C-alpha cells in the first residue's frame, strides 16, 4: 500500500487501529473485516470509510452518513464488462498497473 501512496499502513491482524487514538482520512477495508461503526471514531473530521464489501447493513450506513455528519461510508461495486477486462489487460501489459501479491493459496485453501 505504501508503494501506492499510503502514508501509513496498518496490519489489522497486529494492531487495532480504532483503539490507538490516531485519526485517518481514509479507512480502506478490502476484506470486509471492519465496519463504519467501529471505524467512525478513528476517522478525521471529513474522513471516509471505503469498503469493497457490500451488504445490506453497509447500504444503510452509506445512506445514513450521506445525510448526517461529515464522515462518509463509500461502497464499491464494479460492474464488469468484456471491454473493462480488455482495458485492464492492456494497462497491465503497458506496465501501468502493478500487481501486489500478499500471499498465495492452494486450490484446497481457496474455499
């Protein structure tokens, strides 16, 4: 994440960022391991909670935060198409996208 421009990266398995007293402009939750309610106190005044997980509870949080306060919940949905995949393939081939692999899993572990 630092190579992508993040000032600070926190490993959620080693540190509970919501309890360290710091505030952040962005909380990016890729795995859906957190929630806005847990992160709210650690967000800066206009902080954003961005999650790739999209469940009904998060939809209500997103709508609620758009009406109240300055902190926001943002959800990502990626409607894919063949053209999108081809565009990403071309960006990879041109060296404009750098894949970062955290770890690998066997097929049996994937489930």
